[in-house]
């Protein structure tokens, strides 16, 4: 059975990071080694959240795995809360990257043109360095604008997105995906660039005019699960975009609060059937 490692926080309430990565990737038939970087009572968009930092455990855990000889098909990082955690992840990559696996980074830092609580430009620049060590990265347009220090805009032309994709791939990753791309008012989706084949791909769904927390994490987890299931990047992007759309749709039908995330559990069955 294939096994991946994912390193990100557990936010107990709010359906993001590990609480979506674990069920989604497991449902896709892939074992998940879930390494929490911190335990939060909720994600950071709620007021008054608690934060138990687990940074000091991370290297010991990796050392134990190395002794046991565990291997991972992919190493997937999401939300990371400190410079120290980024440095530790660089060490993980050095020790756990093999010829056969790949590094997948979702540089979770912000959305809608703004960084999340606790992040700044300096952190984004450091995250950019981490991304240079990845095989595939999946930032949204806010994260792109901070990493490349380009202006965040409400609208981009296809040429502008292609330019951003090429700039990001020049940092190192062979494959780059930008999420939250839209060239038409009623569409929202993704665009990707594969440096090795010099090819672009875009895929859109009908826009549902609502934002839910955690959809970026659902997208990244689903994309990773599909890639580990040996779907092509294009196929995997379709599966992940379709699933995020289903999650938003099923939640919107009941109009849940945005910060609480989507009812992704209700459509997991569709995802499982879709990748068979
Ligand atoms: O969904 C991204 C995310 C993950 N983890 C934590 C967060 C956020 C976004 O705010 O606060 C702790």
C-alpha cells in the first residue's frame, strides 16, 4: 500500500489542514503518516484559539522513522507556523526525499489578497525558499503575490497567469499549480505549468459565489491523493477541482457558516467513485 507523509497542524475545529488531509487521502486508498506541527483549538480565523507547538518533537519523530527505514511516496506540507518549522522541513526533505518520491508544497499563508494572522512578507519570502525544493507547489493567487512580491489583483489575464507560473517554476518546482484562477466572471478554477513538457493546462467550474474556509487544503489533499494514485497532473487537477466544487455546493445548499469549512464528508463517496 502506498504511504505519504503530511506535515501540518491539527486545528480541532474548523475543518482544515490535517483534519481534512487525513480523511481525504485515506479515502483515496493511500496510507497517511500524519505529523502534526501544532494542535490548535480552532484554526486561526476564530478569536481566542489555543496553540500547542509541537516543533520540538518533529526531528525526533523523523529520526525514529529513518531508523525504521520507513519510506513515503510523497512528502506534503501545508500550513507551517514558524521559521523553525520551515528549517525542519528542509531537513526532512534532505533525509526523506528519494529518487522515487516527490515533494508537494501547499504554501498556506493567506487568501483574498491578505496573509493569515501571524504571517508577514519575510515569512512569505522564506516559504518561497522552501518551495524552491519542491517538485510541485499549489499556491493560491494571494500566496503567489507575496512569494513573488507582485501586486495582488482581483483579475488577471491568461498571459499574466502564465507569466506567474513560469516565474514560480523558475524557483525550482517542475510542476506549478495556481488555484483561484478566473478569466470569466462565472468561472473559477486552476491553471498549471509543467516545466518538463513546457505545457500549460487550465480547468474551470461554474463559480458558486461563496468562500468557505479550508477549501485550499481540500484541493491540495485531493490533488496529492490523485497523483499518488498515478493520475496525470491534468486528470488529478480535474478530480481535485471537481471535488472542491462538490464540497462547496453541498455546503452552500445548507448555507453553513464560512469559517467552519465545508461539509466535505458528505461527498467523499463521490470522490472515491470518481478515482476508481
Ligand atoms: O486552511 C488553512 C489553515 C490551516 N491551518 C491553520 C489556519 C489556516 C488558515 O487560517 O489558521 C491553523
